[in-house]
């Protein structure tokens, strides 16, 4: 008998989503990730749960409809790490007409069965806060709804829920080789140790590494139908002080977002600007924005904001490589973001499912579709994830403010910004992090805004092993913690590991 029913290679949003779904159906699951959870593309998104307004121009109506339906489902099951956000789309007479924009937004409002989020409205930018940071030539805009998400925490919480339902989550473990018979045999290495596990079914959910896994680990013939597209983002000091996001049209037909990002305890923060779309063929472990991409994003933002943005203003930049199913489209931005599940199940051999493409917004439906494809091999229970909250998400979709007020009463030594950040991260499980502490000192030494108690929790329950796991994926505190504090954190984690 195999050690596991299902083995998954890849600890991004698709891999952890499938692991959670399968474990909740009673399937014995092993998930293997060579680095940290969400260490690749899943932590390098634009941080949105959205239908994809621009996809309407490509005629991808089913993808938009499905994503819009998921938008409110995900808001309900993870209201601590997902929040409604209104987006401002300035009309520009030299680009898409105002009529075309309004019609597209009318369709966007109606495709997805919207129940919670408010509809589109027209703004007079000369009398609205959204117009203050913009150039005066922009007089009219449309305001519509989508959602913001803490992308890396979405991955971590799916993995945590999977583990609590019985899955084995193995980070910093590399699958070096697999042998295929009636079962899969995985030969792995972790911290220099060789390990072997067997599974009845294997899923390749390695994202941009899926091709490498197929060719060098699975040793499959032929070239996988994979197209790698790099999306880059920059972060600059705060360009506006309201909670709205912007979506800007560009002369090349693409769009760029400018979003509020990583606010501190005094409601000061940063602005996230992205993204680009460029074919990628370099080292996946060294994916980063190049100078041309940074310049492109700065120029795109400067075309709209009164305050010009230059590369010298960039305080952080990151890039993610999307693994898209190669449908033969010409320009990278025209390649479908829909997912494709390829099942390889020869008679007498263990089945293999390969995941291509996908969006964070549709990860849950992708997992359901994967389980449907594998149903005859796994014999699991019925779908269940549409209404089951993720860890910490068992509260109303608009319950964050009430939870923050409750946290301030229970732990009065926190300031409002600290309480909001931690409620946004842990939701109803914040008590597991802070316990019965009555004073800051009881949480141990602090590394800037990060307490020892929180670091211990992340190491014990969320697979954090290195400072970057904590500072850039479990949080975005890396933007605000000084080098000496980072060094102290690194030493603490080294000693505690």
C-alpha cells in the first residue's frame, strides 16, 4: 500500500489549494515544496482577487464570469486576508472611449452575480479625493469594485488548513527523481537527508518550474506546452492617502495598477505599481525586474500622477513568472490566464496530473476541477471548500473593524495599526499568537513591529524558517524593519531553528 494517496509537487497557491481540497475529502496528501511556501509566483502577484476587467477585450467572458463569482466566495471564507477595494479608472479621450469603459464596467457588474460589492459609479475627479493626486487633465473616472488579497498568506493558510486536515506539508524538500509504476516513488532530499515516499497519484503543480519537473524529475518526452511570462512590480513611497486603488490605461493598450500597500501604525505606507507582461526564458531562481520594466512602470504612473515617479523613488521591486498554457498567442498579454489540467493515465501506470496556468482568484475552482479529474483514482468525498472558512476566517466578511476593536480591548498595549495588521493576518486566531499577554514585554523582545511571540508562532505553525519567510511572505514588514532589527531576527531564528 502506498504511503499517500496523492503527492503534490509545488507549494504555491495551486498546490496548496489542491492539498487543502483533497485532505478535506479524506485523501492522504503529501505536498513537497523545494523552498518556502509561496516563494515563487504566488507571492509576486498584484495582490488582487478580481475578475480581470481587461480580459473582456479578449472575449474571455467565461474566465471573467468564473473569477467574479469566486471573488465574493473567497471574501466570505477569508475576510481577514481579503478585503473589498474600490478602483478608479480615469477616462482618457486619446485611449478607450468613456462609452466603451462604461459598457465594459456595466458588463463586469453583471457577469458574476455580485451580492456584496457595490456597483460602478461615475466620478467627477475635480470634486473627489481620488482626483487630488492626479493630473488636472483627468476630469472623469469610473469607480468599480474588486478585492485586495494578501497573496502569500492565502497560500500559507491553505497549507495550514490542509495540514490540520491530515496533509503532510514538506517545505525546503526537493524531489530529485520519481519512478513510475503502478505507484509513484518519490526520491527526495531535505537538509542533506535522502527520503523516499510512495503515492498512488502525482500532481505537478510547480508553476513556472512545471516544465523543469516534467523534463528532469519525471523525465517525460517532449516539451511541455508552457509559456513563461514575467510580471514585474515596483513599490514607492505613498503617492496618495485614501484607500482606493487606481487602474491606468497606457498607450500600448496595457493597463497598470497603483494600489495602497503595507500601511504602518500611523496609516502611512507605500504605493504598489504593476504589472508588466514579458516573455521569460532566464533563470527562474533569479527572476527580477529589469531597468526597462522599472522605467516603464514609472512612466506609466507619471502619466497620471501629478507627482512624477522615477526609478530613484523605488524602495522595493519584485517579479513573478507566470506559467501559462501555451495557446499560440502572439503578445504575452494576450495569452489566456485560464488554467489547463492535463491528465496522463496510461493503462497499468500511476496517473499524473499537470497544472498549467491559473490565477490566484480561481485557485479554489482549479482545485475542485483537479479533484474531479482525479476522482476515479482517489474516491474522495464531495466538494466542500466553497463555504468552509480558511484558518482565522470564521467571521463576517465585514468583521475586521469589530475584531480590531476587540483586539485593542484584550491587548491594550497594542496601537491601532498593530492590531489591524495582526487581525488582517490571523483573524479569529490572533489569540493563538498573543495568548494572555498583558504587556508588550510579555511577548518577548521585539524586532521593530514584530514580536518574538509572533515569530515563534510562524515558525511552529506556518513553516517559517528564514527571515525572508517572515518579513516578505508571512508579512510585508521587510519594508519597515531596520537592518539591525533584521540581523537580530535572523540570529533569533537561527538559534530557535
